């Protein structure tokens, strides 16, 4: 199971506010019930099979274009650990246990 964090930034919009774009991204993510996601103030974290995460990120990347953005910048970070099972919770618990 892979964990990916991505940030999508619509460029060429009529406003500096992005909250309506973020809301539309959330709606698209919610359609993909086979993956787990957490939105944060600065990006979104996904958990699932790597190929599936790429598919979901691609579908979400298209949303700002469908809503009038002239350009979209998407940054992606991937943690694909294959030596043992990993999850969002496991990563957080690992750090918390060391505090």
C-alpha cells in the first residue's frame, strides 16, 4: 500500500481565492470510495495501491480545468514502502511513540 501527498494549484483563475476549487476537488475525491484520503490545509494525502493513486490524482488534476482554470500545477510526493505494511495511521503512530 502506498501513501501519496499531492497539492493542486489552479492558475489563471479570476480570483485569488481557491476554496471553491478545493471543494470541487474534495467532491471528486469522495467519488473514489476504494481509496482513503485526508485533506489538510496545504494538500491531500491518499492511501491505496500505487497504480490506483495515480489514477485518482489524474482525475482530480482535471477538475480545475473543468471549472475554468487555464493552467494547473500539481505536485506529488509518494511513499511506497514494500518491506512492510504502511498506512497513514502507522506513520503517525511511529512518530508519536518516539515523542
